[in-house]
C-alpha cells in the first residue's frame, strides 16, 4: 500500500468554498484535488493499493483529514469541479458519530478531525518520505519499492519547516523526482510511475515495440 | 523545443460549453486542459521551451487548433476553470484576420482553423512520437533528448487508428511511459520529467541529500 499525504498550508477545512472560484475561496484546495486525481486514477480505473490523505485547515485550529481509499472508492471523477463537489459534501458531514476517528462519508472517502499529527499517529508502520526538490533522486532509492510507504507532499507553498523537522525526526528521507521543481500533482504522477515500474519489474514489462492497439487512458 | 499535440476525439471546437459542467458540455475538453497545465506549468513558472497544440472538433468538419507557446504565455493559471475560461475566450475569437493561419488571441495563445492534418503540415522539422501504452519504453530511447520533438497524445479515448497510421507513415515511433496505462495529463507529466532529467544531465543534478529548503511547487 502506498500512501500520499498532501498537506495544505492554506487549505480550508470547511465546506464553505465556491465551486466557481475554487482557488481563491478554498485556500488552493484545487492543488490538493489535482493530487487526488494523480494518485488515485488511471486509465479507466482506480489504483486500489493507494490511500490519499488530505490535510486541511493546517494552522487554523479547525483541522480535518479527508482520506481517499482506492480499494473502496467509487464514483471518483477526474475533473476538478466534480472532485470539489465531492469534497464539499464530505466536509459538510459531521464526525459526531466518531469524534476521535474516521467516518466514511462516501464509498472510500473518510473524514476525521485532526491534522498532520493525527496522520503521524495513524501511520500503519509505513516508511515516511519527504518530497523535496533537493532530496535524493527517487530513481536511486531502492526502498520505495517496499510495500508500505508514505509520501508527504507539500502544496503550492511547499512543506513547512515544522513538518519537515517532525518527519526528519521520524527518520524520513528526502526524495526528489527530478531536477525541476514541479507542481505537487506532477510530483505525485512521477512517484506513481516510478512505483508502477518497480512493481512491474523487467520481466513483466510488455514486449517493446509491439505494433498494437492504443489505450492511453 | 518540445511540442505536445493533444488530440481530442470528442472535444468541441466551439466556445459554447458550460464552465459548471465542462466534461459533459465540451466533449471532455477538461482532459486536454489538464494536459496544458502538465506540459506548460512548473513551480512558480512556465516551461519556456514548450509548445502545446490542442486539436479540437476532430471529425466534426469544424476543426480548430489552440496553440500555447510557453515562451510568450502569460497569465496561465493551473486550475481547470481558469484554463477553461481562457479557452472559451480564445475560441470565441474569429480567425478572419488570417483564415489560413494562426491568430494570437491572448499572449502566447493562438487559434487556427484546422485539425490534425494542419498540425502535421506545420511541424517544424520535429521528430514525431506516438504515445502508446504498448510502445517502447521512453527511458530507453535516446532520441527524445533531441532538441526538436513532437509528442502526440490521445485523450480519454486514446488516438484513432487513422491518426496512428498517419503518424506511423511519417516514421513516428511509439513510446510508452510505463507499464500502467495512465491519464493523458500524467503521460505528459512523465514525459516532461524524463526530458528534464536528460537536459540536466548527471553533472547538473543538484547534490544528493542536501538538507536544504523546500520549494516543491
């Protein structure tokens, strides 16, 4: 299982944002939603072995986690407005049924009170990695092939020094996906591709140059 | 210069789509717009050496190209609604000023009458590649480092057999980005990352493990 933890430094934890002006009214939740698509969706399907945690409302006192669980997720559409509509419904739910934990609001989509520290406390023995344009090259780190990994990715601002420090104290290594600093969603796409390659292995790759049919999506 | 040609098999060439229901009313222009973001935008900037051609209205008789030129593009925002708003304005323009060629409607954003064949006729001696989940592995093809390359990418449906055949007749090789068939925008992100790595070269890579500052976006 691979986990992506996307930390919104400005992202609202409230459902009170406007679909027709998502970036300005949500504190850039659009960035986080694009990460959800990149992590979870492939051509005609969902990555069943992926979990995405969005950390919302960081620093506001009113923090919440929205978790997407690939193996259970249904009706996840790729466009930003559909994802924002889904998020709005999830954030409008209350967690009174289970104030200390997660509540499943939609199939495979869960809500919890809590922030970054909640995610840390609830890691399932996964090895954490910090995504950082100055980190070690992901292609050269064998350990990311391990079955349990958690990738911590910043938003349009990056990751705060506090989050970096906390993760480093947990032993998290810093990973880079390449020489150019990319949008968070592209970082996620490149990580997913690297793991796809590791999991397929050389023997499982399709024969090269087979002059056959498409299916790019 | 790297060119991405994104071919919409169902995408409208008209400005008559709804921003609040983009996928259904535009023939999945949302897919193409996400490719524009992935090709053009990086953390706090634009890839100046990239051109993106969107082929719209394929098969409808009323075909148009919208071209984004990285070195001239301004005010390109990453969220889908902003990109769709920009596209709407561009498609509402007329090309009477230059019926046979391109008209710059916004800084770095051009409109032309024409479809796939127009793009082929206007390639600037670039080597064409077909993105195909059954193609050769992009990591093993040295030629994509050449300064002039054009990557032809399908939409949510893929590329038509006619387009594949035409490109193959031009000598285009088929490239795959990995063992899993990805969304078009993720294919673009992975290609961009591969080229970033080639261009940086081993000597230009930042030192590994430098314990420095963020900037993931």
